């Protein structure tokens, strides 16, 4: 009975985090962009500091008509937003905030999160294919190209950390973390962050949804709540990226009084990473498609391979 109750409580906690954290990231994006770009609108909704801006956006999406194009593949078109969103819920369940605060402590946590989060891109591909729109199809193909290009640097960077820690368990990696990893694994951290932002199709890597070229890419034909689910999946992806980056490269819950404040340290570090992701959107111009491929294959992949080789050499010499 106690085991069943624990499973229920963990499930409810993960669902609550999944419902709250992406909305907090969305609200933070409104505010960070408003301050950096001098945008007054998001600072007024609801009064104090525009606290109701996200609520206003939600009401707007609920009021919009749900339209399905006549030529669309209706089942695939309607299923795509769920396929894009649900994998991040599954990934969030295995990322630990501390050794005791985790939905499910999976032994191969790194591999599980990378595999599950990569499934989210399938929702984008389904949306582009099923919309019966040339711009949506072109955006879906661009998203597929980005997945193929940037998944490799992500895996290589994560493999470097796992090799240094001697385990693919997320809890084990965080336990094995040392402060000098901030320098030693820095090249891998840079590769991981850049590649993860690209895989989420966030600016400056948002070519699949470039409004000046392909209208809004795979999401061109979506309206109302289905479109909102795609936006929510983007914010959920930022949450998973930030938490995973924190556990792999920033020591997760390690910090002063981490026996008590461990989960808080993880959340604060992840919040800082999320702000960096938002800052990249505001500060950097969009790349061209050919530049996107050059960044992946001529810069990130060689750098990640060099980091992996360095880590492997260190592990062999200190064995």
C-alpha cells in the first residue's frame, strides 16, 4: 500500500511540475524579452509587472477557432501536438532534483532522456506532413535536417560526462561531479547547449518556423489550443534541456546546505540556463540553413569528439 501511494505521489508531483515549470519559463520569456527589447505591452497586463500576460495569451488561444484544413490528413494532423508534447513529460519524470526527489530513478537515465526527448521532433514532422501545405512540409523537412545534424553533438557531449563519471545514471553523474568539471567539460557543455537549442528550433536556429521564409513552418495551419500545445512543448523542451544541462554539467543539487536545499539548487541553476536560452533568442539573428549545417558538422561535432577523446584519455590514465 505504501509503495502504491509513493508511486501516486511521484506521478502527481511530476504532472504538477510539467504543468507549472513550462508556464514559468513562458512568463520569464515575456519579461526578459520585454526588458531587453523595451517592449511595454507585456508589462501592463493585469497591473503589477504584467503578471497576467500569460493568462491573457491562454484566453486568446482558447477563444480561437480550431480549424483543420480540408486536404489535411486529419488523424495525423490532430495527433501531432500531443506527440510533440508528451515525450517531454516522460523525460521530466526521470530527471532528478536531488537523490531523493525524482519521479523515477532510471539506471540509464542519460540515454533514456536523450532518446525520449528526440521523439518530440516526430510531432513537428507529423504536423508538416499532414497539413497539406508546401510551407509546412518545407518546415518539417528543415526540422528533420536539424534533428539529424544536432543529435550527434548532444550525444557525444553527454557521453563525455557519462564517461568521466563512470555511469549513465543521472543521479550517479551528479554525485560524481566535481567543480573542476566546469572547466574540464566546458567544451562539451557549449556543444550540448548550442545543439539542444538547435534541436528545440529556438532562435537563432529557428529556420523550420522562419516567418519570413516559410510563414510559420510546420505550424502554419494550426490554430487555437493545438497551436498552443506546440508552444507549450517548446517551453517544456526548455525545462528538460535546462534541468538535464544542470545535472550533467553544473552539478545538479550540489551547493551550500545541499542536504536541505538540494532541489532548490537544481531549480535555480536550471532557471539560469533557461534565461540564457531566452537571451539567445533576443540577442542573436537567425542563421541561414547552410550556416546551420556548418555550425553542426564543422564546429560542434569535431569539438564534441575532441572533448570525448580528452575525457577517454584522462579516464585511461587515472584508472
